[in-house]
């Protein structure tokens, strides 16, 4: 990827001093290896490398996979741990950190071999959960510290009813090697950005991240580390003042997911051009990783073959819908059940094309029209009604409003509707939630009897019709500015424009 810089880039920008390593660890080394193998004639070498990974026995905590290869639905728990044990004894980050093993990053990678789709679910580290067997609750990241991988896995299964089939853990040292292996990663910054904790006096940057330029910027390994670990992220307004991202860890998760997608793109691009990069990626991925004993080379080989045509841009990323709360005197995050339920169904095994994995709200001052109500009745899909606010006039077409990670969900709904739609992104919509706004004029041309016959529940989700309507909805896509106050809600970054 080539950086798209303006004339300011010619100036020498100072390199701020910052820690060499980061709290953020890309816990997706397994997926990076899979992506790196896409153009590889060195699969045997990779299998030999996989055989040498450090392993942990978790038979009692993990769920066995009963389906045959090609029809499996796998959930891989990926943990980036707050451990410095693999760093040099002289590295300053070890000071005061001996023995810490908090789960700084918790991600569930969902691989559905039936459809060839892949999705990630990030669980915020401060999510408040019940700890099974201990009659107490805590932040989810501390369960890894107190009870290891077994307790973290059992906690996820107990609280979210998500089966975990495999486990991958990477510590501090894993991330640096991945970025070094690809040289750099290009990220899009809509405006200058920095990390600055204004809650202390005097304010201090805890990561040293500083990007004084807007546009597509190329980050070296050191800058990448500072960027992805930033929890006090600020962006510069047009008047020169700075605005803090009050979404905190939720905004950091979205930046991490965007960075990961670009890292995957970079790895695939370079490994297809230079086999040596492939070896570097595999080595960097496996040097500081621990996996469960059952994640063997045969499974890795099967996944590589199944996902040989998978593009990083097809990766679906989600953050667990949560809200702020105070529990036992602690400022924490708790799951928003209604928003989370449709999304969790995907990770419990439902197919991505299942309409039941959507939560649909109709925004209208006078309720849903008869036409729209008939459409949803024909689909066998329930919906909620909400008052339409913040829009002075309606558009001439149906609008499907989705969240930063919800475009695939909106496209699924569009694929089952008999009219054209436009798409609108809003930070106020989360997970697999989709909001539908009716146009100024009712869809009078729709013939209700014919419509009900066309969208019979089973016929409406045929592959041919879904593909046809997806293509039509993509042609009519028009992303409009998000509505409503989004000060505390992150809008997902999109660095794909830099490619």
C-alpha cells in the first residue's frame, strides 16, 4: 500500500518518545497465519512451525467439534494478555509488571465453514460478568488473571452461551514482530490525532502517539504500537482545539479492528510477492503464542484450504453491545441484552443469512405503513416501532440505518425487500440492529398479494435472490451523514480507502 500524503509529509516530523511495546496485542496471530498462507507453496513449512507452538491442555473447558471438516462452525477465543514474561529482562516495560496476566484483549473469532464467512466479536475488557462456580462477579479481563484460560472460557460460555472450541493466547512480544514482518501499515486519519490523558494534572500522553497530519498515513511498528494501545484518544477540530473520544475502550476496539484488517491486507499483499515475508509472518506469529492442545496442524491445514479465497475485506467485525454501569462500586460495562441477542446468535451457530439474527426497528411518526407491515409479515420477521426524530424531511426512498459494523446486516435485510434502499451509517446503532425509515411517499407501486407470495419465508432467502438483491442494493447505496448526538459513540474508522 502506498501512503497518500500531502506536501506536509515532506517535513521531518519528530518521533515522540514512547514505550517500545504496547498493552494492545493482536490476538489474531492464527488468522494472520491463515491469511499469509493464501499464496503459499510452503504449507509444509507452516505445518512444521505450527507443530512447535507452546500448548496448554484445556479439554474440560473447550467444546468438542462434532461436524465434519467443511461443515464445522468454530469459535476460537483469542486473548492478548498483559504479560511481559517474554520480553528482555532489561526492557523497561517489565518494571513493576512481573507476573501480570490480565486479558487486555478478548476476541472471539467465528469461522463458519458452511458459508466460508468469518467474523470477530470483541468483548470490552471492563465487561461485568458472573464468574461460574465462585458466586461472584468481576470484570471479564480479571478472570484470566485469577483462573487462567479455563476460567475465562467457562465465564464466556456461562454468560453468553457461546461455545468455545479452541484457544489462542499471545503476550506483549507478539504484536511487534507482526508489524515488523510487513514493514508498515497504512491507516486513514480524518483529522490529526493524539493520545493525551487529560484526567491527570498535568495532562500526559500514556502511549506517546501523535499524528499531526490527516489523510492516509503510514505507521511504522513503533507508531503502530502507540496507536492501537491509545485509550485517551483525541482528534483535532478545524479550529485547532482537541476533542476527546469519550467512548474509551469501545473506540479503541474499533480502531484495533480497522488496524487489524489493514495488517491482514498488507500481509496477504506482501506474502504473494515475496515468499520470505511469508516466513517472517509465520515466525512472528508463532514465536510468542500459546494454543490449546487440540488445535493441531491438520485443523490449520483444513482452515487454510477452506478459506483459500477469503479476502480480508470480507472479515466482519463486531463489538459486544454494552452500556455504562456501576456494579459493587465499580465503573464497568454491562451487556445490553436486546441489542446483543441477535449478534450473539451468530456466534452460537446461526447462519449469517438467517433473518432471525437481525433486530429491526421501524422509525415513523405514525407507525409502520400497511405496505411495510405486510412485507415483514411475509418474511415472518417481527419488528419494533420507534418515533422518528432528528430529521426535518423524509427522503424519497427507504433508508436502512446501520451501525459502524452493521452494513452486512443491513444488506441482508435489503436482499429480502422488494424495493430499492439507501444505506445510512450511525454510531447510535449497534451490532446486528437495523433501523428502517419509510420514504415521504408510501411504496404505492407494491402489490401486496403478489408481494406476500414472493416473500414467503423459505423462498425469500434463496441464494440466487439474496445475491441478486445484494447487487441491486450495492448499486443504490448512498451513505449519508449520521444523525443525532454521537459525541460519546465511536464511528468506525475505515482505512480501506487508502488501498
